[in-house]
C-alpha cells in the first residue's frame, strides 16, 4: 500500500496566501490623545520679545478616517 499526498498545485497555494494577505485589518480601538500648548514669546528657545500669545489644542484620533 503506497501513501501519497494530495496533488495541490503551487498556484492554488499562492492564491490562498494572497487572499489571506489582502483581507482588511480590524479597526483600531484606541483612545484619542489631546495635546494643549500655551504659545508665547517667553516659551520660545531662545526667548524673544514678541507680545503675541495663543493657545493650541490638537486632538489625535486614531479611529478617525480620512474622506477624500
């Protein structure tokens, strides 16, 4: 009695591998990160005498999707 492996072609193996690699990745489940900055000339390096001030708030949301 001779044992033999099933005849599987390389093409079908590569097709299965390609199909597995192009499946979409699961969505990220991360919390948004908020950065806040106080803008003034005294906070610059080197400091300057600018009288301008401001506040910047940036929120990075990894779950947000860009729409083109």
